[in-house]
């Protein structure tokens, strides 16, 4: 059975070249979360292999030359790991070179990824996908898909 560290290293080594194969590392009811994506008006949680594969395909279309590098496991337990990793790539929508640093917590169950929750630099995402970068961010996007803010407009 694959350990959490093995699963993370295998996922990162695929760099989503085949999104369905990358998503197959997740449990059937597994989830991928990137809560700060809600700042861009996108979902912050993808559940199930099909939804995860679709998201990985979107990422790959934004960064065709994506290749994860420098994984550093910072915390390791029997059922989970916490790590930092990144990639440098050119964004298709803007043509800008960007550098992403991720922090991720992977929870494993029965040799599959049950949950991968990542945090990433939102400024780099904005630079990568919006012509004007941060000024193009939607002003009314909720802060989290998991717990909507009652008065999000007052941020």
C-alpha cells in the first residue's frame, strides 16, 4: 500500500500530464481543495475522480509546460504529510512566466489520496490568468467554499 509521502511524490511526478491518471491516485470519493481559488470566482473544492481530473486538465491547459519541483516533506505521519513544492511555467492566457509555491496537506486512506488541500500564492495566479493581474480579481467572490462569509462585500 502506498504511503502518503509516496502518493504525493507520485502525484507531483505526473505533473498532470494525464489528468485522469493523476486523479486515479485519489480515492473514488477523494477531494482536492484549493480554498483560495474562490477569490477568482472558481470552486475551491473538487470531489471525485472525474471532477479532480477536469480541474487538473484545466491547470494543464493554463500551464502546458508545468513540471513540479523541489518537494519538501515538512511533516509526516502514518496517514498524512504536509509539504511545500512548486513549479515555474509560462501561462497560456497572459504569456507571463510565473513561479508558484504550494503548501499541501495530503491525507491518505487505503493507499489512495482521500484529501489534498493546497494553498498557493494568489497573486501569482492572478498574474497568470488575468490581463491586468490582481486588479482583475472579482470583487464579490466568497472567501471559502467550505464556510461562506455572511457579509463578504465588506472585506
